[in-house]
């Protein structure tokens, strides 16, 4: 126990390397449910397996990062309205309030036959039930030139909130007045449908204040804005006249220096390039052979979120093949987690899973630091079709951008962080 | 259960023993179903209705009177209480589901 506390608290790589050989001693023998990934889906699943089993089932959560960092609200860091540190929540709540063993490590392999996961720093853990919530892998290699440009720190994605978010903010700060920022969006599905449209609004908000001669150009591989289209377009033209240019049906096929190359259209040169490539399920899901939908996303049985390729492995969040109308969002990942956790607790208790699970989604987007629009939906499991469907008549959009919803968006963030990690 | 019993490891035996002992895992399927429906509200209203950010109107639901909760949820659902989002979300639940969820929150401290 003491050694575990020492290793977890150490942080210093030297010390970790020294103790690396005994890393497995941190893992309790009694581990029954193992959760891989402490993001929106995984943290929630770990907590709810504990809650719904009245703290009877042991849970081990494996996550390489020191703390959870929220992608929602991270576009406000680009605007300058927030610090990255304000988006972080530690895993101590899961440890202390819920008795979850949080292991700071990366899962390098899963053996579905032996029911074990292997840790990058050595050792393995056996599970009765495994939950994978590894998020997305950005496929940099699908755009020639992007991997190199990204490795050099020239062309960033900042689509996993963290150091890259701060690096992109620095690039925007260094941009001279009159400079051009270009964001590219891949074909759907990708993480957070409205995220790119929120991002250009908030970068424009910064430019309007700090460098009004600058320009934002959004190249979208899709035929039109994929979420909250009318609300975004109205906000762009009314709040940032002349600052944002939207170019649909532009698919990036290469990067050379500061130039974007497109499938059909002319090349485009910008000062800051922010390229979001095609995405797929996190690496561990792909390598375990679970990505059986177009080799990109994990097919699941929606009643329990068990992978259709491996028994006793439940996959949730952005990594899965979504049912119609289900977005890749943090709120949705949190919803998946609760259905999966209830199904796992049921099964380990010898009960049938809930035959009528429900999922909700609410997604708030900032069009300015104090103005927000939302989209909401409720999804029910339809037994006859073995999928989730949006409940007819439920959900919808904001009637207009407003300040009250900005307060709700911040309240939502605090509550969902506490729901997942508190 | 079959696979658990088929396994001969100590860990599995211990798990089976704890299941047989009953305890918290002996809750019935219906209770678990209502708990997981109520959990769909937690993203905004806090785990088990204990909101940690009530300042923005994201009310704490735990411990509120059941009749009051049903009344408010029904008013949202029927468009009688104005809202930014709750009128859209409540339409996704049947009156029976809303009743069960209200009962769950009312029973929380
Ligand atoms: C700019 C932006 C804005 C957004 N805004 C919103 C919003 O307003 N509302 C909303 O609902 N959603 C929003 N999203 C989407 C949201 O961030 C994602 O949908 C959500 O994070 C998905 O949760 P997840 O659990 O699938 O993945 P993540 O939250 O990414 O978590 C995955 C975790 O798994 C870990 N991991 C991966 N592989 C391994 C491994 N092999 N071993 C151990 N750990 C591993 C990672 O370190 C990570 O912590 C936004 C996204 C972006 C980029």
C-alpha cells in the first residue's frame, strides 16, 4: 500500500523507472471490474459500478494522465476566457469517496481469452468485466504531411484537451494582426459535431478584441455545418461580421509548409493551421480487434454496451459505432457509462439487464464567452430493432443564443465533472 | 452466472460467495432500472440529485417532495412551465418513467 502511494505520488520519471519492475504490486488481487480510460465515459463507469453495486464490486481504473482534463469548455482557453487548469479534476474523489483503485498507467494490450489487461510499465490485471472508454485516435497519417507537421509542433489539432490546447493558444497569440487562422473539419462522424463551429466563433471572439484585421477560415469536408447550423451561422455573421469565412465541401488531402491542399479546390495558405483529421476508436480498441465497423468504430450490443466482437468487454463513449442521432459527446459518453455500469452490476448479480435503458444528450456551445446555444435529445432502446432511437418529439435546439444558457453551460460542466469524478 | 460458476479460481469463488451472501447486490432488477433512469438526470442535477452547482438553476432534486417533482416535470412536458431545455428533455420520458424518477429523487436525502 505504501509503495503504491509512493509510486502514484512520485510523478518523477526517474523514480518511476527505478521502481518500474515492481509496478504490478499496486494492483489488488481482488480486481473484478477493470476500466480503461479515465475520461468522460470511463470515470463515470468506474464510479457507477461502485454506486449501483452499493460499493460491493471492486473497480480498478487505469489512466495515464495525472488528472482528468475536460474537452468541453476547452475552446474558451483558445479565446483566453479560461485557463487549462480550470478544466482539470483530480482522480482523488474516485479513490477517496468511492474506493476505486486508480492506476496511473497505459494499457498496452488486452487478452479477451485470458481476460487480462497488460500495463505499459509491466504486469497485468485480470478482470471479470472490462470497460473500455479510450476515446478517439486522430488518424494523422490520413493527411500526407500532417504527421511530420504535428510532430514538429507546427500544425496542431488540440482535439484532446491538454498541452496542445495551450500550444494552439500561444500560436494565436503570436499571430500578427492581419494574420489568417484556418481550421479543417473531417467528414462526420468525428468527436463533438458542434465543436469546430464553436471553436471558430471563439477564435473570432479573440481576434475581434485583440487583432481585428485577422481572419478565420473554416474548411469543412461536410456539405454543411453538421450541428446547430442556423444558430452558428447567425452568430458568426452578427457577432463577427467579416471575420469568419465558411467553406463547405473542402476535403484536405495534404499539407506542405503552411499550405493546405484540397481534393478539388485551390491550395490555401494560412499563418496558423489547425487540422482535424479523420478519427477512429482509441488505439487499444482497434488493436484488440474490436473495431469491427469499417475498421474504425466498435460495434456494441446497445442493451449492455458489450462489444459484438468479445464477451465481457463493454465499450462506451466516442469509440463506439453510434446509433442514429447519437453524437460523440461527453454527455453521451457519461450516459453510455451508466447503462453499461447497470448492465454489469445486473449481470454480476445474476439479474437480467434493464430492458428499457434511456440515454440523454445535452450539448452546449459557446458562440461568445457569455452567449451559448444548445442541442438536446433523449434516446430509448427499441427492442424490435436492437438499437437506440431518439424519442419522437423530444429534444431540440435553443430558440436563440443567450446569456442564461451560458450560465447553464457552466453549471452543467461543474455537475457532470462531479457526476463522473466526485 | 454460468461462466462464473464454471471457473475454479479463488477470485471467482469469492465473488460467488459474496453474491450468495446477498447484501447490496440483492437489489431487484426494477430498483436498478429506476436508479439508472434517474441517473440520466445526474449530468446536470448531480449524482443522485445532489447538485453541486445550483447557482445556475440546476436544482438539487434529492429529497424534494414527490408530488411537487411530478407536477413540475409534467408542466415542463406539457409546455406549461417555460424552460430553455427541460421542456425538450421531459418529452423523452413517459409519464410513468417521470413518476418513477420523481419517486427516486424524493427518497434521496
Ligand atoms: C473542443 C471540444 C469541445 C467539446 N465540447 C463538448 C461539450 O460541450 N459537451 C459534450 O458533451 N462533449 C463535448 N466534447 C466531446 C467530448 O470531449 C467527448 O465526446 C468525450 O471526451 C468522450 O469521452 P470518452 O470517455 O469516449 O473519451 P475521453 O474523454 O477522451 O477519455 C479517454 C481517456 O482514455 C485514456 N486512454 C486512452 N487509451 C488508453 C489506454 N490504452 N490505457 C489507459 N488509458 C487510456 C485517455 O488518456 C483519456 O483520458 C468536446 C470535444 C472537443 C474536442
